[in-house]
């Protein structure tokens, strides 16, 4: 195609500047048009769900997406879409790598597409977490928070050509086309029930004048309580987790001098579940549920 462009541009300028016959140029343009191949993309319309929860040998959630086919014939070139699944083991702590190769999960024929708001064919696809696991052959007991599934789509055209992740460019994956062809479903640990009893927070301020507006917000089954160091270099706070509590969350609220702040949280079973600072990250859930040591 680069050779065509190099030939065509000088010919166009020659015809325009010297007003000579361009019959040969017309023939060349016709040749370019006739021999140009056009591909297709699969644009992301909406990702409704992609995060999966693991805990107690159970896997919950689903991957759910709507995609739109675009080609030079308003989607008419596409015959089907193949869906491949793969497991990526990011937590192989025992040295056993459970990564899998792409597995053909299903083929979606064109007859199952529907017409979207712009007159282009669209398809809805969803797969439960348990089916993702079974499609890759990975037992749920071996899946941990931090692992992930990959879902890859491959467009199959009526002339046999295929388009997928390997043929992608930055233009297609960017914000305009949003056509990565491959998606990640991250696996996170479901909130684990905390140990009932007295929990302890040790608070420090390196300057010695308290936390200057910063605080830890502890949420127990939806009820929030804030803890801070009003003044001084250190202090201890305790709170009680009632029997039967199903979920605990701890978040850091930023103050004026976060660089001075450090703290540790110890659960009622004696495990230190947090040791953060200076400059703790604000606005994020701090507890890691995966060790199941709350």
C-alpha cells in the first residue's frame, strides 16, 4: 500500500499542475480501489461486569459485555465471532504455574447479532465466573485474588479472514475505536468475616503534633467510626467487632501532613493486618482480604 501511495501522489500533482491527460492515473486509482482489502473491528459499547470474587472455594460474578461490529459494509462482511478464554496465574506461590493457552469457548453466529442504534450489528456476551474456570480447566480451589481470566474475541469474515488481538494497533485500542478484542476479568478476594473481639490501632506522627485532620474510618457492617491522633507523637485506639459481623472495611482520610502519618492495625486474633505510612493512600479500602487472616 505504501508503494501505491508513492506512485499515486506524484501522478496526481503532475496532472493537476500541467493539465495533461490523466487516463493512466484514473486506471491506477481504479486498480488501488479494486485491490484494497478492508478489515473489521469489534468496538466496545459497554462493559457491565468484569470483576470476579473468590473465597471459601467459591467463585462469584461474571464477565458481561456489549460489542459492535464495524466494517466497510455496515457489518455485512462478518460471518461470526469466536470467543476464547484463558487463565493467567499471578499467584503461583508454590512454584506451579497454572497459566493456560487460549481455549475456544463458543462461536457466536451472525444470526445472534442485533441491530444497534447506528444500524450496525451488535452482540451481548456474558459468562459466569464458574464457566470461565471450567472452560480453562483450572480448579476453583487453585484460584486466588490477583489471578485473572482473559477473554479474547476473534472476528471471522465471510471470505475467511480473521481479525483479533494480534492484529491490533494503538489506534484501535484507543479511546475512539475502543476495539482491544481482548479483555481482562480480574479476580479479587471477597470480604472475609473479621474475628470478633477487640481490635487495636497504633497511631504515630513523626512531627509530634497529631494527625492534622487525617483519620482512619472503620466500617463494621455499614456503621462508620473515625479514629485519629488529636495531638502528640503516638497513641492507641481500640474498637470492638461484635460476634456475627460479616464485613469490616478500613479507609484512610487524608489530612494536612500525610507524610508524617504511620499506623498499624491488629485484629482480635493477634494478626497485624495493616502497617502503613508515611503518606498512606487515601480513599481506598486498605484491608487485603486474600490472606483470610482478619
